[in-house]
């Protein structure tokens, strides 16, 4: 893991440093997005729940290793630890102060968008693969197609979000994702006559900010509207990047 490792800084946004680490996982080329926070901040993850962390990571799992995801003998925690240690920002990172996501989409296909209104801002980082298991939730039977797709959405807010506001933001973020899928006409891979609402493996992470305290997030709030616009735009761009890569 220490050889064939290099990184690229995508930028610094409101003191959040976005870094892509290129590496090898079990001798297979891969990459990961590390979003370094200036100090420990509160996050809510659909995978890991409510935590205070220093970094949010989105890790590419290349196709040759997909079956290992269900192999009980494989220690994925060791893989994630090595990614965190490979960061170029000089941070001491561990799974205790990180929130992790994984996806079959490589990070060069990442999209991000910021929306602002005065001092308020929201920023979304999205990877989106819809080619394999896009579905209409509650209608389609949950079974994997190949290749597997995932929409991972990481949202930052300038506002200090209460736990309730972070939970409510998941509704707004999900609705914004569905808007993107509807605008692009993404259909279910199980029944192409149906509009897809997502994939069977989508995940969300929300990161609280430090400014004005916010107790609720919805389409009726300014911060909710900013989150929604950022998510919709980033999701559309991520899907376009993924399609271009697959067709090239």
C-alpha cells in the first residue's frame, strides 16, 4: 500500500481540503476521496450513524474486488486504515475519527457543487453509478445486477445542524437526488418502464457547520434549498461523467 501511492488536492473549500489518493488495493489499482475537516465536526452517516470526525472518505472498490465485499475473511477495516494513512496532508487519521463510504465509481468521476445565499452555503460531493442497480424503491425487488451502481452523496452545510436537522436533511437530499434522476430520465434497471428513485446501495453523509444554529432542514428553509440545488446539480454532473467514462 505504501508503494504506487500518490495524491491530488482538488481544492480547499471553506477550510475543507478535498484530496484524492491513488493507490493499490490487493494489487489492484484504486482511489479514494478524503475530505479533511479543519477540526472534528459532527456528522450523520447512513452507514455509521452520528459521529464526530476529522475526515469523510469515499473509497473506490474496483470491479475485480466486488465479490470480496461479501467475504467474511477479508478485513476491509485494514484497507480503510491504509487509505487514511496514505493522506498527504500530514493528518493522523484512524477509523475512530473517520466516516467511510465505498463505491464502484472511481474518483475521477466525482462531481461537486456549491450553492450560496449571502453568508449561507451548502456543498455536495457526489459519485453516481446508475447503470447496474437503479430501481424504483418499494416497487422493484432488491437483487443485484452487474455491474453494481451506487450514488454516494456527501453534503456540507455552513449552519450548525442539530441532530434533528441532520436527520431531516436526509429527506431533502434524497428528494434532490430523485429530481436529478427524473430530469435525466433514469429508468429502473429492473423495469425500464419505471422511473428510478435511486440505486439499491445509495448512501448519504451530512456534515454540520459552525455558524448559525439550524434546528430543521426542508425545502422551506434557505439552507435546505441550497442543499437541494447543490445535490441535484452534482448528481447530474456525476451521472454524466460516469456515462462518458463507460462509453469511452
